[in-house]
């Protein structure tokens, strides 16, 4: 066989293993587990870290104010040094829509060793505990940590708490459905969740005793007692990939975690241009590889063999007469396409887009390399005017 046929054979082997041996990552059936109303609804503090979110806050904050949760709820929006009037807008929205009490506070610039989001969460959790101690012993029983761009259906919080209490879960996290309105969003966004599930198969995360731990930072319900035991957020204060670090901290502390796709939470943040999506991915891609150049090289090679080799081998078969390469390339591409279809269905996209997964993977490969280049140029995890250097001790790891 030719060299490209051997590479295509490796791709087929990789896809057979991914299809059957990677926790059925491609399935989209991990939704909230069974729910049952508790005898009494626990108190919940909703903590929303926000930095320059005036564009999306009118779409997200009213959804929290409209929750039909039967128990006590307090909302704490932490304005993380915004320059667009986020805090004032949050106060105005709380007056306009009513609902649970909203506390808007600003903790000032993050102290050294903290990322901005975790610094804001620390301040919001502290306010929630102080409020709870003033109203009764123990503070809130649960914390809903949700991003400022996440809009919740009216029963979202009730369903999250019912799932957590019925299944004795310490952390329940949902991957919010991201926006797919523009052509670039349709090409890149479903693959973002698909690749995340490849790295952290939801079924494995949700299996008791499994070593795989992950969460989706946009929507996390966390039991306050477990937050104390896991020393959250102090234990992960330097984490750039804070959601995965949070899940690992809870798992190490003996907590039970669950991760799935959301039906009641949607991200309203727009990514209309490729440049917007590029920055979103490049911000954390190299941190995901622990800033390790050997892992970067292996990732680039792996992406090439798994996602790019199949169409190249098929092309060799069609235009160069390499029958073995063509057949193997077609088989690998067919399996790849089949694994992507469930995610496209979840995002209500045309299924023919599954054929474009090699193109999307090539974009992610370039984003990952660019993430490493940014890191070595001192612009690493840059987001909304802040750049976080590589921590001396990497909590993500």
C-alpha cells in the first residue's frame, strides 16, 4: 500500500476506536437525569460574573428574574470592572422586571494569582453567604453559577435543583445551547461542543467512580457544602479553563458530578465573524494542552490523521488511482460524518453540514496553533482586555 493508504488505515482505526471506545461521545442523550420535587425547596444563590456585558444582559438577566422556583432565591451580579455600564444596566433591569432581589457589586481588580471570572465568583459567593447568615444559619444550600450571556427558561432552576436533589448530585452542569445564527456560527459552533465531548465524554463524566471530570461553566448548580469542602473557588483561582478545574476539584473532594446538554439554557452571545469565534477558541486551546509543546505537536498530528487524512485519501483514490487509499478514506470519512450528525440534530442544523467537519477541524487546528503562538508572545489567555500568563502551578492540570 502507498503511504497515504497506510495513513488512511490509521484514520479508520482511530475512528473505530472513537466510535466505540470513547464513551459514545457522539451521542447527545445526556440530558437532565430523573427529577422529583423535594419535600422542601432549598435556598439558592445565583451568582453572575459580568464584564462588559451590556449587549447581552437585557436578554439574560430578565430570564433569571422570571424563574418560577418555589424556594428562596437571591441574585448576585458581580460587575468585574466593566466599562460599558453593565452594573447600572443590571440595576435598571431588576427594577423594571421585578422578581428575586438583585445585588450588584464590584470587587475591584483581581488580586495577583486570580483570573477575573473566579475573582468575581469569589466575591459573589462571599456576598451570598453573608446574606444567608443574616437571614438564617448556613447560608444558601445551592449556588447557581451562570454566565451573563446565558438565558434560562422559566423552569430552568427548578429542574436543575430537582435533578440534583433526586440524584444526590453535588454539581449539575449543562452545556448551554450556543447561538447558531450566522454562517460562521453554523460551521464552527456545533463542532465546538462536539470536540469538547470528544475530550470529556459526558457518559464517562456521569459514571460514578469515573476519573473523567468536566463541567460547562455557563450553567453550574453547586451544593454550597461541597463548595466549602472543595475550597471553591480558592483552590482553582488561577484556572483559565475554570469549568473543568471546578469539576475536578469537586470530584477530588468526593463529590458526585453530572454534565449534559441543555434544553432550558441558551447562550445569547453573538459570534458573527470568524474572528470572534477564533478568539473564543484560541483563548484556552493551548491551556487545554497544559502549555506543552510536545502535546501541541501530538495534537496537530492527531487532528491531521483523524480529520484531514480521510478526504485527502479519498482524493488520492479518485484523482491518482490509489484504490486502497480511496476506499479507506471514504470509510473513515463516512464514520466521521455519522458521529457528527447527532450534534447537528441537537443544533437543528442541516445534516449535510456533517460533510464539512474536516474543514471545521482544519480551522480548529489553526486556532490551536495560534493559541500557542499567542502564549509565547505573552498574549496567552486574553479576554476582554485582560491577559493571563501561564500560572506557576497549573490548576487545570
